[in-house]
């Protein structure tokens, strides 16, 4: 009988311990929440990187698990590809689960490329309105691309006044400018946009 009580106590302790154990993304988010947004851009980036690096060290088992799963599904991957995958997994979780991280990242990206074009604002606003009507909460290229194409075609003439869409580099610039503007102004697009930039 005594052994049974001991087993129950141990099981209760282990289940509580498992519930209290944080994940890599939870740890990173808590650390990021302590960072002052008053810091200048290089310091802000350095502090976020420190939170993530510390998380990789403290949660080495979880990192190894992500690498192992990826490696099993992609046996020919090199170390850099596996490390990039870990970064992508953590970034996606932080964007979805850590509002402060999503906000800081979005601000950093939009400050990196300020957009003053009126046509980009018009196109961005219309795309955002279309995206906000969608029932889906998680966006993908399959969902977003048709909206981008439809609105771009609608404003084709005005866009071509500012961007030479026949030129590959100009077409790329239009795509980047639009994506940055959407990330700065469209809350629902923000997560999807940041993931595309990573």
C-alpha cells in the first residue's frame, strides 16, 4: 500500500513538472517581453538574438528533436539547412504566440524599407481589405497570390507609371515594396509577410 502511495505522489509530481516545463518558444517570448522597445535598432536586434541563443542552449533537447525530425524527412540536408529550419520553426512559433516579437519584427522590417508611394498604399489597402474578409486565419501563397494578382491587375496602369513591370528588377521591387507596406499596415498579413521575409 505504501508503494502505491509513493507511485501516486511521484506521478503527480512528474505531471506537474511536465506542465510547468517551458518550451523554447515560451522561454524566448518571456525573454523578448523583457526587452525595452526604446533601444535603437542594432541593440534591439542584438537583445532578441541573445534571447534566442540562450534559448537554444537551455532547450538543446528540443532543438535536437526539431533537427532530428527534419533530418529524417530530408536525409540529404546539410548542417546550415537544418539550422535554418530550426530558426524558421522558432520564428513561426514566436510570430504566432508572442505578440511583442511579431510587433518588433514587423516594425524593424517596415523601418528598413519606408514606402512613400501612393499607388503602393492604395493597392496595399485594397489587398488588406480583401484579406480581412477571409475566414482563414493562417494565410498561404495559395490564398494570398490570387488576391495580389487581382488587385495588381486592377491598378496595372497606375503601377506601371511608377514601376516598369517588364523589367525583372522593377517587378521584384514592386513585390517587396508591396509586401513591406502590407506588413506595416495590415495586421492579418503581418505573420505571413514576416515568414516570407525569413
